[in-house]
């Protein structure tokens, strides 16, 4: 039986039958796949180390009756510190949820894979606030998917907004709006929108540089997730 070798990050696990699990895995080679790991919940299972959320490694899969089954697995990185902190766990859960939601099977997305791996690494081992890495991940994912909002000028009249202290933001219009064109929309500080602009431009390997002031973090958490939930049509528990 032919087998595929894949490099993947486990995004979600679902217990199945008495001792099996279904693993939703973002792979570098085939995009999002669902793989049955038979017997992985047994104490002596050779798949046990790989069959938990966030784990990265190399796997072999075979197809039987239209389903992928785990044939072998080598867990390379578990990002274990994520499980020791509620804040880290919450941020990591959010980024894998978002990655799973926008991924499709048989559509590889190497940029997303690398972005997710770096985000999990920094959440697990970095000294940033986990929310800063979470927000950087979301900002870069939004840009990667082609939904980067307009931030320095009004999307309706084109007015330059960089000198304004507060700027309105419209999810439906896709960016910043001046007071005259959209006074009903939520207002954010110029500092928060500039931080968002810089995060979208930041190289993935430089996400460790993101360190947000508390007030800006709070603003961006609302702005980025409201916008992401609008464009991607998902609801995230926050």
C-alpha cells in the first residue's frame, strides 16, 4: 500500500472509538488533512507522542476506504510549555483554530505553515506576551489571505489620516474611515493602526520584535478579531 510522507502540525484532536483519535493536521505538502491514529490513546502506543494538539513532526499516512490512517509518526516538537500557562494555551488555541478555519485539503500553503510554526514557537518559548504573538499571527494571516485593510487613508474619500489622533474603522468597507465619512464606526488610536500596519509588513522570522503597550494590545485585540470574524465568517471564543 503506497504511503505519503508529510510534515505536519496537529491543529485539533477528536477522540474516536475506544482508543483512536482523528487528527486534523496542517501539512506542508497537502494542506489540511484528517488522519485516523488507531490505538493512539493506549499507554504503549507508538503514536501517542504525536497525537496531541500543537505537535509538529513527520508522519507517514496510508489511505484505506477513502480515509487517511497514520502508519508512522516522529514527533519533532511538542511545544510543551504552551500547556503550562493558561495565557499561552489560549493564544495557541486561537492561532491553530484560525489556521484550520482558512485551510483547505490538497491546497498546500507553505507561508501559512511557516507562520504557524513560528507563532507556536514564540508562544511556547519566547518572552513576549502571548497575545502579542497571537495578534501578529492574525495580522499576517489576514494579509496573507489578501484582506489587508487600508490603514493610512480613508477608504471612502481618500483623505490622509496619519495626522489624526483617532481613526474610525469599518469591517465592511475594509479599512480606515475619516470622521466625516463614517462617524458611526468604532474609533481606534492612530498608534494602534500603525502597529497593525507594521505587524502585517513584518517578516515572519521577526515576530519576536512585537511588544505592544497594554492599551494598544486591547485596541488591536478588538479590531483584529472583529475584522477577522467578519471576513472569514468564524466566531472565536475570547
